[in-house]
């Protein structure tokens, strides 16, 4: 693929050679020990903790989508080491979990075996990619020396009353007789047997994360995270200040009577809209809790009971999704609006969740979009009671005068009250008050039925799993059913191996005779005094272990701490290591983990800080965080086996080399963007690397000039500057693009056959060639190492005989790096896809058509102008804002 008559780089021999050499040298391994030695020698540490989200080692191995994030972090690790940072870059495995257990149920192969096989596959693939992880600190959550400390953490929470047992709802399959995770429920059916799933109450273990709900909100102000991620966290916690308002059931119209009629209490942040309430919606759970079914009129009862039956079969996730297409049923009951004294119909709807707010909402369709959609579906009144202060609303996206009689859309904005006169029933007229004034006045006027309060959506973390492949909960129960913690000296409380994986309706651990026998022996030994006092059997008869295991989120929400002292058997991590490296400086994580994993991790660090184990005032574990985009299939769809569009990195590495795969994925587009795979673009990157390799090797074989060719020297320093600034900002694609431009310019200059010193000599000095090799090192570590070793074998060269990756990052001359170049961003369909670099002396001579043609030729833009078959797409519109931006619309 390289130019004819030029030297050729053979990745099939070079990459395995350098991989083996790095392993033999122990390059970047056991870094914590080396950092400690450096400190003991009086040297100053400059720590940097880089972290990739804990990976689950699936049996199929890596696909090219996994390569992007690992490569991005590896580039940062290598770059920062060359910049003098003491980089800690660990690796580990989120090895417990449901997929491995399901595979065990299907095949009968124990999950410990399949998990270890998967880890071996992942490890091989990652090393082959040149990812410079510190393998000396590798951890796996299924290893007893890891989950020992997960169990220890459970104990710490329990002893501070932050771990407790309570009744909770689970997904239950009546056919399989087992609890299902949300992921195992598909359209309300069990994925194993297609039986309808039920909601069932079971006693479960919880962590009291709500203890930290306010601090979890406040801490977000101290971290450098994407704003959408922070907003997701805030939404999940769901803090809102509002009013609890009570509606009395209208017993005058009820067909049935009970002694004590329950009160229906709603939480609202907009009590100023209470005159616009036209219905009340109760969650199925709350309806059952209040025993309102006893009051439902006979004519409505069949519909109500049928709806409740169906609602209790749905998972919470299905009910959340159901908000988009709301279902509900009229109960036939009514309540009395405490302000207007109007009768209001009561509905049950499963999109209202029992644990959110009070589990009951008041419907104000003119001022809440969700209520508005519900009212339209069930043909309920829509009465506006708040008009914008300028008497305008948005209708179909346009500002229009507010029609007080026939509102066409709802508006949730604050404004001035209208239609809010209760004087006919002995109340007040609130018309003309602002929303804020009305909120205060209503609470003051109706203290018997209204109370200002703060509400949270966040609920305590349910950690019990009726599963085998997870960390055992370190608790045993005495014959009276009271829990007792396993003592620290006896951790890890091992996961038994004599287990039947087939679902029987009980936790798989109940099938273990070893587990039961071990518990009895332990009780007899450790609780002998209690046994004697209570008169229980001294053999431990009647004592039982906790058969549930812990949610895998427990394992994966503190792993970044264990990395810092992975082989310590006395504590989960030494304080000096924690203080030195926490918080994590940069965390790269997929957008699918931005809520629960981050929330739980933040909870753990705040708790450990409060217990004195962690010197981290903010309690925030991740100082800076970003999310990588998705590598899509060639058909622009998410990669999946069912779609047949998964790209195996092993095939790409074999054909083109690991460096080509690394550079291609970084060149595809911005790190955070979703990007489709393109085989033709992979070949382009392959040609670029070979061209650059051949240019450098050829130059090293020629006599050295006294000075570098001025045009190339200036270009080189401009590129060093750009790459030095782009890499810390994760602009890998533009950094690579600048190096591609340099190689093109270099080849062009060489082809022009310069006279004088440059005719029969290299165009760049050895020093400049060395700078260029160093520049390539983080991006293409194998090619760079090969080039560095070739440079070292030259006669009379005095280079440090060591790896390129132990060299310092090249400096640039600011004066040489200053170029009168205008950088114009190029957008395709509104997304940044590249940059156009034009000398300021030339840009005035170019027409718009010239600019558009140049933009279309930019390497990073080309793939976005082609269809799946490589044919040019039709460009519908071309926009050029002089010297500012080029926008192409497909």
C-alpha cells in the first residue's frame, strides 16, 4: 500500500516484536511501587489518574466500538508520561453479573470458568492494541480478594445504619418461580419462558443513599462534567420544593361507605394552578395502600380491578416508558378541590409511580404537558388559570395572544392568575396575583390542607439479588431470624461452588449444602455465648446464611479505590495512595452509565470520607469526566450480532495493524460523536502511516542537512503546537489531520527536487526527525517504536538507548509555530466534521466555489459525503460565512 521503491513497514512482525519487548521490560508496570520509590528518593511526584469505565468481559471479546475509548485514554496516558506526569492507568473487570449466570443456566458451565476465559480473551486483545495499562494492579470483582472488601463496605454501612432490610417489589416469573432483573423482562414477559411477569413483595436489603441526597446535588457544582450528565443526575435525585395539598374523597356521591374515608394527598410545585385541576391520578400502589377499591362503584369495579392486575405485572422501567402513551381508568370516585369546592374525577394510571412524591398527582392540563396529553386522551376539561404576564403564549411555536376561553396549548410558565375566583363558595379571588404571590397566599390561607415541603424522587438503593454470580452478603441469621454480621477476620465470606444454576423459585445459594454447613459451623464457633444464653443447639442448627447476593453495581461503584492498592490484604487501600491520586483526574465512560453508576460511586466516596477512610473534602470521586460516542456499523446502525454489522478488531489488526486501527478510530470524528465504520477510510489511514514511515526512514538514510528546509521546519513546529494543544482537549481527529497535512507537504517538497543542500540530503535535521517520531508515539506506538530504534542504529547518533515512550515530549518554537493561517470549521448536517486551514495571504484570492471544493477534499469530511456504497451523496445546500464556517447540508 506504500509508494513503489520506498521502504515498507511490516506490522505483522513489528507489532508482536514490540509488544513482547515492552512486556519483558515491564514498561509502565507496577507504577504505584515506582511512584513510592520516587517519593522515598526525595523526588517530586506529579500524579495523574486516568480511568476507563469498568469493563464487563463478555465471551465474544472486544469489538471495534470498545477500541475507541481505550485508545483515547491510552493516547492521553502516553502523552502525559512524555510530558513528565506520573500516570496511573489501571485495568480491571466487572466480572460478576447476569450474562455469565444465564450462560451457566444454559450450558451448565460454571460462570467462574466462562468469566476467566473471557478475561483471557480481552487481555490478549487489549495488549495487542498497545494499550499501556498497568497490569500489575489488575482486579476482577469475582476474585475473593476483591469482593472481600465489597463485603467489608457492606458491613461499614450496616454499622452506621445505612444498610437495612425492608419489603420491596421485584419482578416475579410464576412459571420459572424466580425473580427476574428488569433486563430479563421483555414486553411484560419473562425472556426465558414468555410467561407474564408479576410484581411481588419480598424482603430485600437496601443502602440508604437518600441520607446523602442534598450533598449529591451540591457536589455536582464542584466537578467538570458535561452539563447533560449533571442534569440527568439532578433529574434522578429529583429535588423539588412545593406543597402537599389534601383532597377529601367525595363521600356524598359514593355508593359504598366506610368508617374512615382516606385523604388523597398530592405533591405539587405549582399550587398556584389549583383552580385548573380537572382530575386526580393515583398510582396503582397508592390506590391499593389506601384501600380505595372498597369504595369503587360497582359499574367501575371490573375495569379498575383489571387495570390494577395488568399494572402490577409491569416493571418500573416499562411504566416510565409508558408515559409516552398513557393508559388509565376512571375509578368512578371523586374528590373535592379544597379551594374551589369542585368535584374532581379520580383516575388510576400506572405512569404515576408509588414512590415518587406522594404517588398521587393533581392534573392541571392547561399548565402541564403530561396532564394536557392525559386530558385530551380522556376528554377531560382544560381550563387555563395562569396567563403569561405579557398575555401571550406559544402556539405551534409562534407567539400568539392568549385565548382565555379556548386555549389551544398548555403553558407551564409562571404568570398572572386568571379564572381563580373562589368567592362564590366563601373563598377569595386570586385573579391578578402573580404565580409566586399566589403560591405564598394559598398556603397561608389554607393551612389545614396545604403544607410547604421538599420532595425527592431518589429512593434507597435496593442491593439484594436472588442470583448466584455475585458477592455474598456477609450476614447470617440466628434461629430467631435476627441478622448477625460475619466478622472482618473471616472475610471473604466465600461464594459456594456446589450450586444448581437451574431456576427453582429460590436463590441458587439455597441449593448449596456447603454454604449451610459452613454457616452452622461458623455460628457454633463465633456465637457460642449467644447460643448458650438462648438455649439453641450448640451445633449451629437453625442458623441460616443470607442467600441473596449483592447487586453488581456495588462491586463496580468503588473499584477505582481498590486499584490504588490492589494487593493490600490489610485494608481496601492505603490512605497515602488515596490522598495522592484521588479524585480521579479524568474518567471516560459510556453515556449509558451516567446515572446509577455515578450516583452510587459518589455515595460510596462521601460515606468513606465521613468514616475517615478517604481524605476527599468534596467526596466527589471523578474530577473530570467525558463520554465517548458510539462506533456504528457500516450501515450507520448500532453494532449487534443480530444485525450482522459487528466488526472484529482482530481482523482489522491482522490486515492493517493495531496502529492503523487506533489512528483510524481517533480520526473518524470528535470523540463524543457517533461515527459509522468505513473500510475505505481505514485503508486511507493505513496508507498515511506507511507514507509517514517511509518518509522518515528514507530521510534517516540520507545525509543530514545543516538546517531543516524552512517551509517544512515551520510546518513541523506548527504541527507540534497543534498536537500538543489538541490532545489534552480530546481533539484527536484534528491532531491527526494536521499530521496528515504535514506528510502531504513533506512529500510534495521532496518531489520538487530542491537544489543545494537539500538535493541529496534529508529535508529535516535529525533533531527535527526525532521530534516527529515522538509526536507520533502516543497515537501509533508500534510504528513510533520501530522508527525510534531505526534512528538509534544510525552511525554516530547519540540517542538514549531506550523506548520512544520513555522520551520527553517535543518542544516547539513559538515563533516558528506562528503561521498566518485561518482555520475554518466544516460542518456536515450541523455537526463538526473537520477544519479547513488556509493561509491568510491566499484566502482573499479564493472564490466561494473554491472554498467549498477545498472543504470537500478534507480527509475527515470525505466519509460524510458518501453513501454506504461509496457514492457521492447529493449536497442540498452549501453555506459559507467568510472566514468563519463552511456548512454542507446533505
